[in-house]
């Protein structure tokens, strides 16, 4: 197996915590009323033009890294997100995977994930995607209840969801699916039963998200008009406890606030984000974090973001080879803040060694010890000589914890 370099490597520390490639496909069959992602509905999409443009932007970032001391990087994960990337042609996924392997060495256990919806339009293509090199699929099931699927604006039924899970099981080495809970009027017993049904499908990873009402979504407008009433926050908190208890009982504890897995089945790509590793983001609106070599020990950490609008992104890439709208350096303070915001989501927290590698400073140099001690006394944080982590209670109140620590 190819392993990432040791701590003595000249590679930037972030690259040693994983190096991922994120590819954004911005199109969906329908816009869900709760969704604020960069997704769009189009009657027709030129698969050939989009494939060519995505390859061009990938080539641009490969060239950027080669010019900035990135030759030794090893790709640990590839993630096709969206939107609904299972609507792309399998040939597009195959071409991008082959190009990634051409540009960089990859781990022998390279994780290549495709997000998919469980409609027949997409699940019928699973075999072709597996042949293209996809080895993990993440299904947007969202509910196993037909009435709630209709409320959530989904295009599939519960029966279609179960069928898609079965097709995924037959075609991919690993599969995961999402469910949304804390839906209006949802009760603890019904949610527990739904979780048990989900676990009976044999998945080793589940992403379980509480319904949140995001601005500029149809649900946000419905709430403003009084047409949608959210679940009582106290009941939502009880549902989170139910979720953790059921999943732990089945051997899938939450390794991150909303993600649960058997040990070893965690999403390697998302862990790269949470551990503040480096990743390239290509496609409309995609974000990236890259540490480029310069004349300093820490390197130059940059934030990248591609143009958000699909058609503008496409034409810009065709003219310039990429559509990077943001390419800005991240200060040491910002690096620490981002690492803290991402890492405290993980049940294992953040290694103090990683803080030093990323910032060149100790934790006590970056944050007031009195604040950390206060949160430790309140059982919201734990701290030892190796890592800082949020407790279970701390992760349920993470926004407040972070606001206190960083102000």
C-alpha cells in the first residue's frame, strides 16, 4: 500500500492529513425545498462540453501544484458532489478519474465517492459508474416514509429508495446514505423505528442530519408565511440523543456530529476536510484549500473558490482554462480558526501536534487558556497533552463553544 509521507517529509503538514479532489456537478432533476447548495435544474446539459471543461480545470490545478512544490502529494480520496453527480455520464467520471491518476500517485485504497439520488434514472447507471472506477456511493435517501419524502420534495418513493440501496449494494464496495430528521411533528418512536429499518439494510455508514431551514429556500419562505412550523427544539435535541443511542447500540458511533460509521468505514474524503487537510475543488462554486510551497516553514495556505453560476463557469473555463474567482492567502490566525471549526466536529477532536504543524504555534499561544479551562469545567471540552476535543454535550452546542473560544 502507498502511504502518506511521515512527519519528517518536506510536504506541507496539511497534505499529510490527506489530499482530496472534489468535483462539483451542479445539476439536479428538481430543486428540493430545503436545499441551499449550488444546484440548478436545466432541461439539457452538454455532457461533452462539461467533461472537457472539468478536465481543463483539473489540469490547471495540477499544473499549479507542480509549480509550487506539490509533486510528492498522494491522492487519498475523490468525491463527486453536487447537485446530483449521478446525472453525469459515467464516461465523465471515468475520464476525470483517469486524469487524476495521470497527474498524481494515489493510495492503493483510494476512496472514490459518488453522490446519487435513488431514482431509477440514476440507479440504472450504477453498474456503469462502478466500471468507471467509483467504489463508494452516497445515496440521498432522506426518509423511508412516503409522506415525509413528499414533504421534503423528493422525486422517489420509499420503495424506490430501498431498491436503489439494493442496487448500490450489488455494485459498490462501500455505500452510505443520508436521512433527514427533526421533521415537523416527528416523534421519537417513529424516528427510532426508521433508524432500525435503515440499519437493517446493512450499511456501514449513515449521515443523519437535523432539518434546518436555510435562507433563500422555499422552506424559508414557507416558515416566514406561517405555512411551516419547525419541530420544537427540545424535541429535536431528544431526537439527537435517540440517534446517538440507536447508532451506538448497533456499533456505528458518531465520529462526527452528523456522521456515523463502523470503525474503519468513515468517509475518508470528509475526514480530510475535518482534519484540515488539503483538497482541490473544481466545478461551479467548488471550494479548495491548498498549501503551496514558499520561503516559509508553514507554506502559503490558499483558499480557492470557482465561479458559482454554471454557464459562466463553463464559458470562463473554455476561455481561460479555469474559473477561479477566489485565490487568497489564509493567515495563521485564520488557519487555526478554520482548523478549530472543522476539527471540533470530530469525536476524536484535534491533535495538538497538528495545531503546531499548521500554525507554528502551540494551542496556548493561539487561544486564551482561561476560556478553554472554563469550557472544560462545564464539560463541553476535554484537553490533555495530546489533543483537544468537544464532548458529546459540547458538540451539540458547538456554535456557542466556538463563538466563546474565538471572540
